[in-house]
C-alpha cells in the first residue's frame, strides 16, 4: 500500500500544485505570462478569477471527484462519477474555496444534460469542436487504476474511453486520454521520460482508432516532439495541443519546478497545462521535489492527501 499511496499522492499533488500555480495566469497570452509570471510563490491576482493564492480550479476538483467515485464504487461507475461531478458543479464539493470555478463549455453542456436525466455515458459531447481538454485534465485517477490493475488492453482502452466520454465523447479526446494514460503507466513502471515517450511512439493506436484521429497526434507520435521549437506550440485549450505541450515541457526539462514553470509560460490555458504536466512530473520526480513553498501554499492539501490515502487502500 505504501508504494501505491506514494505514487497516487505524487501524481495528484503534482497535478493540484500545477493547477493552482497556473490559475492566476489563465487566458493570458504567452508574452503577457512571460512578462508577469513570478512563480516563487502562489499568486492571487488574475484577470478572470478572484481566488486566494493556492486555490485549485476545475481540473483538480473534477480529478478528486473522479477519484472519490472510484474509491466509493471500487471501480468506475459512470452514473456515480457524474453524480460526483454534479456535486462539485452545484455544491462546490471537492473545491478548495467553496466556489466551483473554471468549468468549460463542453463540460457544462454535459453536466446540463445529466441534470435533465440523460444517462451519464450519453452526456459527453461528440462534435469535433467539443475536443477541449476537459477529459484529459481529470483522467489521472483512471490512468492510475489502469497502472495498478494491469487490465487486458481491450478493457483498459474501454475504461479510459468511457471515463472520458462522460463529458468528451469524440474519438480525438478518447485517444488523447489513452496516450496520456500509456505515458503515465510507463513512468509508474520505472521508465525514464524518454523511454516512456518511445513507448507511446511505438504503440499501434491505429488498431483501435481511425487514421484521421491518429494523424492529429502526429507531432507527438512521430518521435520528434522534443525537437519542436517552442514557438510552434499553440496557445489553445484543444486536447491535442494540451497533451503536446505537457509532454513537450516534461521531455525538455529536468525537474518538476522547471517543467511546470515552462508549461505556465506557454500561456493561455495555464492551469490545465500545468496540471497535466504536474501530474506527470509528480510521478517522475516525486512530490518531495515540488518546491516547499508551493506545497505549503496549496489550499486544503490535507484534504487532498486524505482522498489519495482512501484511494490507495483499494490497491493494498
């Protein structure tokens, strides 16, 4: 159990710290972030959110909701997961400040469908324009489940797809969640960041996804992502761009602090970029590598760690 608990805490604390650190800079252009960013401490001022320093956003809240549902149901249950999301959306459960903020349009529409009685697995939006990063940002607890349970590949792919499809049901979003899961699993198994990257580049995703869907991830899967110039990374909330930037920041840096800082300085959807990057680098370097100031300034850290501890009991 101890090892499971450490890995879970490394991942989820890494995600939450990145999220909270990126919140004040959300939707700022890259040049604005580079001019304004002071990442020595959590920062409160923001053009879009009036939250105290150390507050996490929808990224962490929905991640915790998913993890709590997995713990309660001892596995993935779409209806219970949706109920947990709605508890956050309506009652600010799983929030750090008693305020549910940062919800994206695609997530909001999916939750609205659930409130109108639509079954959870039919709530996810299926259009091409619904491929924001709202499933990727919260998939980590499912990815951890896959790593620890070592499911048959078909079951694993179905689980990741269903978990994402509660809000994002397009194939592009499903594949993004699967690539993230495969990369994280390799890190958990002890692979270096370069070895984990080689693994996803070798994986034959075309066996389960259409050629056109796999093609949109070509800049990740062609094996040359670390060579990509920084200026070619898009400032966008598109799931492909988010995964690309998070992996790029992970592969191009040598510490949690450096990777998360680099992801925030890429601009725009800074909280989600830093959350996804932070979850990977939390596992890669350990949560003890997160700067002490950031860990101490994260709101409700003990609550987050208690949810991690309960989740870890499933794998003891």
